[in-house]
């Protein structure tokens, strides 16, 4: 039976909600590498902190993890996420709510591929092959096809030489524990200021794969947690089979959201006061809806990252019918700030303290 095409307003509402929801969930799992990106299938650059760690100090001797620097820990996690094939059940706990997914990950040289099946909430299957992402929504018979630049690997250390990770975070070994049946080293990444959160990370001793992560506030309280409840390493996962499943779109309506890479300055925006440690990563213009409603169809997304945490600034034309009262919201470690800026409406989203979003909002300025 054929299904009716969505109206322009329905498409705009659905795509806009999906965009903001993705942003809300994005950064909290950046440290989980490929697992993070595929679990929530966030916007490409929100998960992509295109940074390069400073020169790695000599590796720990005789297993003394206390000798490792921030750079050592991050590079070890990064390499583990690139090289391991695994299957596991991943559980995320935020604000008393829990969600879980089954994950298949395989790599073949530089080729990375994942499949994620949600086990809670609405049915959803997500596939990623390098930068190509397809999300299957069986209830609505829709598949969203996107390309997401530099999605997933934690952290993306390979493209820029001016990383500020080591400047704004310090690593401290915190012993060892067992997670999902594996012995794991525990390290705490502590921020040097109040503009970012800290992290407690569990890495499998032999491989360095991140198997558990907690995001911590300034008092050391756990804001949210992500962990494998069950994990099998180096299992035979077929990339060919996952590719076949990814391409089977029969019976689905395919949506391809328009996303044009641009520069904030070209769109008339500048950050007059930079936020320490956060660098501009990328900027996109998204188009949704009918041409007759062109005033409201373009949303600008400007992405910043300090190498671990990320912030997205969404800017669109103000519409009193759609935009409510300005304010702030919090979900676990993710904060959201909304405010009107003349004829424009700003939504700032990031897994950062609220004062960080305020700093971004105060620094954003219209130039034309």
C-alpha cells in the first residue's frame, strides 16, 4: 500500500526535530569512538573533533598506566577503535532513563563499517560505511541517507596540529576494574577550567578499546554513563553482508536531507569573542521545506570542538509561530540554550556546562 508524501511543514518539522535531537545526543558519546557515532548517528561534525594530539610521550613501562599522558591515552583509544572487530550490547544511562542497542563493528584496512539495532524505544537500524550513513525507520517506512564528514572515530586526532586537548585536560590513572567480563584500566580526564566537563574512561587492558565512559560535573558527580553490558572482541563480522543489508531499501521512502558546506562569515556571522579551547570545525546550511517558505527553510549549523567536547550553534530566521520563550534545558551532560537575536533565533547545544553556551551566545554577532 502506498503512503502519502509528507507536506512541506511536516517535512520541515520532522527534519528539524531530528537535527536538534541528534545535536542533543551527539557529544556525550564522542569518547566512545565509532560506537558513539553509530549509536546516535549524530551530525557529522558534531562528533568529529578534527584534532591531532601533541607528540606522544614514552609509553608506560611494565604496565604502569600512571606514566601515560593525555596524549598517550587518547592515541591508544583511537587506534583500538580503528583496529578491532566486535559485537556487543551498548547501554546509555542519562537522567535516570536507559537506552540500549546491539552493535556490529568491522574494519578492513581504512574501511570502517557498523550496524546498530536499537533495543529500546522506536525500532531503528543504522548503518555506517565510512562517511555514508543510512538510518532505517521501519514504523514510518523511511530511510534517511546522509554523508557525514569524519564521523565517529574517537578522537579524530589526525588532521590538525593545534589540538588543545592536552592544554585543557589532565589524565590521572584510577586503578582497574572489570567491565562486561573484561579487565579494564580506569583513567580520569580532568578539565583545567569550568568551561568543560570531565570524564572517567574504562579501556580494555589488552586492546585499549573504550568499554565504559562516565561524564562528570565539576564536583565529580556522574551526569551520564555509556558502557558495554556484553562484548565480544575479534569476532567474524562480514562487511559484505552488512553492505548488502545497508543497500536493501525496497519498500522504504528515501530521504536525503540537503546539507551544503559553507563558511559562517559568508553567511553573515562571526564569533567576535572566541571561547578558550574551542575551535571552529565546520559549518553547514540545511534546507528543508518548500521554496514558497524560503524565509524559514535554511538553518545554519556552526560546529566547534575542543577535541573532546563539542558545541553546535543553530541559527535560523525567527518565527513567532514556531519559537517559544528563550531559555535553557538540560539532559544529562547536554545543555541547550535558546534566545532571540533580532530577526534570528539561536539554539546552542553541547555537552558542556551552561556558562560555555552563554559565552558562545554572547560572542555571536551578525555582520550583514
